[in-house]
C-alpha cells in the first residue's frame, strides 16, 4: 500500500479532479491527506471535499497558500 499526500490546485482544469478520482479508487493507494493551493483555496477545498464525500472516502483536507511563496507561479 502506497500512502500519499495529494497536493492540488483542483478546479482550474479537470486533470486534478481526475487524478484524485484515480487515487481514491486505486486499490494500492491510501490518501493520508489532501492540501489545496493557488488562488481561491477555500473553493478548491470545498471541491476536493465534495469529491471525497461522494466517494465515501475519509481523509483530511488542508488549505495551503493562495500564492506562491516566491510571488511567481511557473507553469
């Protein structure tokens, strides 16, 4: 069993939501926690919570920084 912390800016594109869904449903992955960053982090946290609640998955969600510590976001 691989234990992971899922870092995400979920909500900007579909890729993070799909990745979260894959991790939730993968038999060899246990998500120990999720933290959201970048932008409107409260909304991102609510979206992540909605996904894990619908999947009946139990893990903690934390809210990170709204902006990069360096002040830049590199693609």
